[in-house]
C-alpha cells in the first residue's frame, strides 16, 4: 500500500471504522511510513480533548412526571423552554395557568394511578402512589431546585474517568 | 390487553411502545426510565445548564409520545428517540440564539481542508474539567452540522452507521463532515487557545 491509498483510510482507522482486513492492510504501511503515522497520531491527538463532563443527574421522579405530562396531551413543542440559569426576566409563568395545568395533570395522574394500582402489583407502580400526585404541584415547582442542589452535591466528585486519548481504539 | 408488565423477562422496547400506544401510561414511563440517563448525558453535551438539559429531555420524550404511532419499528427505538432528541437540541439552540448562523458559511460548500498533520493535545497543566470547558466553548462556536457529528463520534462514541441513521445522511457524508469538523475544531483550538494546545510544531 502506498501513501495515496493509505491517507484517506487513516481517519477511518483511528475511528475503528475499517474492516479487520482493511486494518491489516493499512497497519504495515503505518509502521513503515512516518508521514502517514504522523497523520494517524494527529487524528488521534484530538480525542484527548473530548473528556466526559460533570454529569447532570436525572431528578427523582422524572420519568413518572414526564409520562404524566405526555398522557395529559402535552406535546412539548409549544411549551417555551426555561431560560438559561443566568437570566430570570422571562421565568414568570402565570401562576393561574400553572395551577390549572398542575391540577389537570394531577387529575389525569389520579386516573392513571387508580387504573395502574388495580392492574399492577409491580415495583414500577410504586412510583405512582396517590400521595405523590397530590403533591404534584409542589414537586413540579421544586424540580428545578432539587436538580440544582443535586448537581451542587455531586459537584466535584461527579467526574468520571476520562477516555484515554493516547491509545488507539 | 394482556398484562405483559408482569412477565418476568425484561420487556423489549417494541413491546413497551405497543403497550404505550394502546394506552398504558406505565409502559411509556418504563421507556422514559430506560433512556432518560442517556438523553441527559446527550443534552449535557450541548448545554451545561441543568434546567436546559431537563427541558430538552422532557421535550424529547413528550414529542416522542405524541408521535409514538409513527415509530416504524424498522430502526431501534433508541435510534428513533435519539433522532428526536437531536432535533430538539438543535431547535433549542436555534431558539436560544447562541448558535452561529449557518447561512454565513455553508460548510458543505467549503472545500476539503488540507490534511492537518498537527498534533494538538491538551496541555498537561489543564484539569480535566478545564479541558472539557475549552472543548465545550469551541463546540458552541461551530456550525451545528459539524458540532453534531463531533459530539456523536467523540463524546457519544457512535459508529458512522449510527450517526448516519440518526442524521439521515449517508456514511460518506458522515465521513466528510467528521473530517472537516475535526479540521475546524483543531483550527479553532490553535487560534483560540494556543497556550493550551501542545505539540503544534510536528
Ligand atoms: Zn504513507
């Protein structure tokens, strides 16, 4: 194999996208050709920049909350996104709208719960206990807060092992 | 409807989707539980705000539920979900307005960059979190078509085929985008952080 053939294969090699036959063909060339080897190293060096960042934990009860909203007919797209943490000028959702919405969700959740409790005796159903739906408006409100506190608690030790950028795939 | 939820074997995604469409909200909740962690991690690559991450993931699941009946079972459920998540993220970035306008330069029209032989490693003095922040900042300044492939390949560790499936583009396009994205990333790195990019004079 010559450089002309080898060069376009190098990024694929680094990404582990070559077949074992292709890799076996390319490897001897990389060993004998400093230019192509340098290219492979250059491609690989970038991996070291992509390290896992501090994880954002999933808030407790998130799945139950989302499922309730989904079943309540919330299709997501119409709802405005919360602003970034730093800005607070558009964070004021009208309280009445919020309460009505929470009540609607709670009502549907209660139906869901009653159906679920009749039908299921599984651990999954425990997430949908009646008291939880009664406290739904409060928990909706507290969700952001909990989330931030958890993140703060995780804080420094939330980092996980980095990918070893220096070794090949 | 049969009570599949009480079976002992873990339910397949396809079964849960069918049950959710049939009106069983717990099936959908199980799907959310199954993939919420991965979607939080995914959204985290685009924003470091917990509130924004939660919004993106919630919106993704709400959209998924509302069009669950359009899931064709031809691809894996997660691929389908991932595609919705990606669109939600891109939509979100557009609305937030921090994403570079794509019209300024159409990256698909930019010629293939010169093969870049420079080795660019993070300076050893940098903490891991600092490296992550630099990378995040550079990614934020990139056109989204480059940013998405880089995140999928480098942070999500996805294969070319998976990226192609999610973005609905060919493997060849994934290849060329990724190639250009890396060249661009490297370029920005050495321009914006020359003091932290090691080994430039290869
Ligand atoms: Zn060569």
